[in-house]
C-alpha cells in the first residue's frame, strides 16, 4: 500500500514544484506587463517589442501613437506591442495639451 501512495505523492510534489517554479512567476510577470501597458500616459518614452524607441503622444483603448526622434515622425502601434517604458513622462500639463491638440484632426466648419 505505501508504495502506491508514494508514486501519487511524487507526482503531486512534481506538479507543485512546476507550479511554483514556472507557472506562478510567469503569471506574475504577465500581470506586471499588463499593468504597465494600462498605465501608459502621454509623455512616456517607450520601447516597442521590435526595438523602436519613441515618445507617447496619444493613447486610446488599443492604439498608442508614438513620436520618433528623427523628423518628428508619428506611428501608431497596438498596446500589446509596447515592450517597456524607458522613462516616465513629466506631468507637464501645457506640454500634454499641445501634444493632444496636434494629434486631433482639424474640425471642418459648416
């Protein structure tokens, strides 16, 4: 009887070790990345998963607009494409207001 239980006990221990060594840390890392992407704001300097560096100028639900340093090019990326935040932006309201006004499309007059 004890040998039957020892095999089952070893499998349970193996699964427990796998959970605490592999699955749990990965879930924690995924949660941190999701939190980082949800907390992106205008002015943050980010690096995409493809290695592109840029400054966030517009944030929507699923789309981020980045401004590249060279020639002030603007490119849209999906939020999941942001790999890391290099530097958090300042809370400079005037700079944010200017960036928002530049990204908005001009309104047509009737």
